[in-house]
């Protein structure tokens, strides 16, 4: 017997289950990870390293402490990455990038030498992104702070002027770059865990200035594992600020080999301090202590590459022509005690902030607005 549609009661709509657990704050991620380590046998060796934090600031302090311990300990680094991968996949149910042969080959090259090229960005896509950046203000760094908003012409008085992540994420052209499938597949294969965006910046480097800050050799320690995705938006040759990278200086065993050259404890301690406590390093010291010279990555606008910048690197100061590039950093943990930006989801192109993009961008975009 069928029910009269006039008198039938509508069924209560069943909530659609979320594809994965959505976290509101970095503190929630760290608390969930500590809870996960208590629940799985393989978490036992790491439980003392990642205790349940009382707040996000304590979580960040512990994050930095563990990073410093794992830098020279390959088994510890591998165990941490494997545990975070298990937490992301099994507990949070994070979206997984489908593996590809190309992605695996790129990831293997990053693991071996520290960086790898990607297929070039289409000329028309580069032009659209350049055009989208043109009206945005830029900001010169002044120590740890930023200047007031500057025009591009006024910014030329400085070495470097950058765009804000909050402005960049509102551009569909930038989101296409951040979510490019080949880069994400290779990144996830290398990281061993679903990636999340932990930094986003685009910047101009101008000629006519002495090299300073990141224009001198250094290494980044952004997360337990991380990869940076670079895209040149101007032609880059030897005189216009190429990225310089010292291959095979990015792994814990590479650090150990550099420090192990020291004859005796005093010299090994000096090399340790040079590597990790000397913020900016000279070309001569890098060549002497590593035994190799940096590879300079050049190419036309649209050139792309992935790099694990825990290896020694710098952006060479341009001599003749300004350089513009955009860089996205993908990590495996929040690597911060607070959200990195507060861009409303409504400010993004319609339909874009949905799985898996929302999992990638959750530290920057407020899904409730």
C-alpha cells in the first residue's frame, strides 16, 4: 500500500558524513596527535616527545624542541614522519593524492639531491598570474616587521618586497598554483603524509642592492618534513637572481657527514654551530665545508621546481633585472601555534573550498565565514 503524497511526512534529511575530520585550530591538531600516539603501539617511542599540550603555545615549543633533536637522527625523523602520516590518514581521514609515476620519480629525485624540476607553467597562465598581482600592494621587510603598503616603484628602494598571503589566496590563479596536481602528488610521495600549506609568499627581488638575509646561504627548518614549490614569474638567468641550491645537504645523514669532517670534538662542535647557529653563511664557507658548489636554477618565466630547503640554499641577489617568483610551502604538521591567516572561505572562488582543497588550506582559510 502506497502512502498518499499529500499526507506523507517528509523524511528527516540525514547528515552527510564529512570525508575527514576538520580541525579548527593548530592546538586541536597537536592534541589529536598526542592522543593518537597513546592509542597505537607504534606511537610508544614518541609519546614522551609529544605529550598532550595544554595550549597551542606549548605545542609549538615542543614542536621546535623535537625538530632540533631529529635533525641529526635519521631513524627519529623517519619515525615522526611515519606517525604523522598514520595520524593524518587513519585518524583524520585526510584526502590522499592519487600516486602517479611522474610524482614518484620527482619525489625520488628530491630525496636524492634535494630538489627536482616540474613541468613548466603555461605562458598564458603566467601572464594571468602576473596581471592578477599587478594591482596588489607589496611590503618590504624591516627586520621581523613589514613596511607600510608600497607601490612597486617605491619598493625598488629595497632588496625585496613581498605580497601578503591573505591577498594571494583570493586569486584563482594562485590557488591553481597551490593545488597543482603534479606538485601535490610528488610532495605527498616525498613527505609520506598528506600535505598542508604552511606558508605562501610571492616576492620581488630588485637589483642594485647588496645581498642580505635570504640572499645569503642558509637552511630552513620549517617542519619535520616539508617541500617548497617555486614558480618563476619572470625570466631568470645568471644575472637576475637564480635560486642556488647545494645538492645533498638536506638529509640528517648529510648534516652528520658535514659535522663528521671535524677532527676532534672541538672542531665537530664548531661545524655544528656553523651549520645550525650561523644564520647566514658565506659562499666560501659553504664550498669548504660541503666540498661542492651550488646548482643555480635558471629558466624562463613559467619554470617550476620543488625543493627541500632544509638543504643549504639562497636566492642570488639580482644584478641586472628584477626577479618575481611565488612559493608555496607544504608540510605535514601545523608548525605554528596559531592560524597563519584568516581568509574567509566566501572570499575564494565559488566551490573551490571543498575537499581536498579545504584540507590543504585549513591553516589559512576560515571555513565558517
